């Protein structure tokens, strides 16, 4: 037990230090080399925590039950995330496959609350929840608290006040995610790093359209705000031609981009997408309109879906940002195990984003495969 306490604490602490160091040094300083260190270190962290967890329970977490609910299965990024979550819980931490149950919240909070209620009735040992509505966190946390079941929230961050409440009241709840301000800043930097800083037509103003994710995830708001802020902070003048919700969805983004290209034509110099699925949709319309990425229009996304990273290599997308689903899934599973073992768990646990441009895209692709 003692060994576990140490190893788990070191693991969790080093994850946090990594993330805090990156926040402190500012987005600009992260390089491909730093990326490698982060990934390598978090892997070591995950491995040592996994070993320690196994040792502490005599090598067997197999009788413990983990209930997982994803906001909806039909989401490219969350599909990668939940696949890694299941793999890591079963293959690395030793939970029995049938004791790791993953439900589809179907983008319906009432449906998801029902699923959570069922997990509680069936006395699951810990829950990992990607809420449909992050604003439901206080209610869901109370349900879990009353039943004595710890909860790990992922991907859609509850409010800072709610997270603080868990800490103040000693509630067994935690959040694992990324600070989306960082991803927005990286997107803006990718535009600043182009030869003309995004001002393709040389009129002194960067004219852009912004395709936003579902606002239930604060990521949508932060990426929207901080991508543009990176430009204005650098003294670049900007003009927003259009801002519209694409709900993280490829088909919606394709339609929005098609309509925007019809309305604004060559005036559009940059297409900001809050995620890669939407960037893939935007690209379809950009190509259909006869425009060429990195030549007469720029396009950026977030997540580092393999298709998008390949597009970065092929000059079909200017850049993306790796939303590290591997480290996030592993950290979430480690926190869930720590709760089961009665360990102390921090109320907020952040993982770093990684900027992806043509320079490191191949390296990132190799890691993802
Ligand atoms: C974001 C991700 C999106 C989408 C969303 C769901 O972090 O970038 O692609 O998966 O989470 O809440």
C-alpha cells in the first residue's frame, strides 16, 4: 500500500507539474522536443501508476466495476478517447472486460442521467463521465456522493466553482481534461507562422470565418476566443466575416463553409475550426470551390485526427493541435483506480496540448499509429 501511495502520488503530481510548467512558459515555447518529453514522461507515469495500482490490490482490480458514459458515441474524438479508456483499464490496470461498461449518452442529458442512476443502483465502484451538459455536474455529483461512489469527469469541464466545492467539501470527484485556451493560442500561432501571417491579400487585415463546436463544452468558447486573441496580441488586425456553430460535426461544417464561400468568396483568408472533424468538412467545401489551402486560404483545427494530420503533411490543412486522448484516458483511469483504493485525488488534472504543423506532423502521425 505504501509503495502505491508513493507511486500514484508521484504519477499524478508529475502529470500536473508537466501541465503547469507548460502553462507558465507560455504556448510559444513548446517545441517538438518538448512534446516528445511530455509524451514519454506521461507514458512512464501511466506505467508506474498502473504497476503500483496492481501491486496494491494484490494484482487484481478485476472485481471492481467501472461505469462510463460518453456524451455521444457519434463523435470522432470521443471515439478514440473511449477506445483508449477501455484498453487501458482492461489491458494495463487489470479490470475485467465485462466490468468496464461504456454507455452512449446519445447527446441527451435525461437519457444519460438515467444511465448514471442505473450504475448507482447496480453499485458500481467508480464512474467516469463525459457529461452531455456540463451544467449537470452539481446534480450528478450529489447523486454519486449520496451513493458513496466517486466520479471522474472527463472532456466537458464543470465550472471552477463546482470543482472548488469538491475540494472544500471533501467530495470524491475530479476532472481530467486540457486547458482549451492553450489549443486556441496554438491555432492563432499557426496562422502567425505562415509567410504572410494570414494576410493573404495583403490588405493589412486577416479576414476569417470561425466554425464553433457545441457550446456545452467550454473548449468551443476558449478556442474561439484565444485563436483570435493570439493574432490581436501580436498586433495583427482581424475581421470576423462569420461565426457559426458546427457542433463538432463534419457535415455541418461543410455546409457552413460552402455557404460562407458563396457569400464572401476570396475575402476569406482563414477558416478557424474548433476541431478537426469540422476542418475536414471545411476542406471538402474549400476544394469544391477551387480554393487551395496554404496558397489562397488557411485552415486550422484541433484534435490531431490522423486524417487531419495527414492533411497537414499534404498541404490540405495549415495546422492542428494534438488533443492528447491517450494521456487523458490514462489519467482518467488512474484517477478512477486511485479513488477505488482510497487515495487522495486532486480536484483538477490537466494534460497538455501539442501544436502540430508540417514540421512535426510526421512525428505525431507515427505516434498516433
Ligand atoms: C473536444 C474535441 C471535440 C469534441 C468535443 C466533445 O475536446 O476537440 O472534437 O470531441 O471535445 O465534447
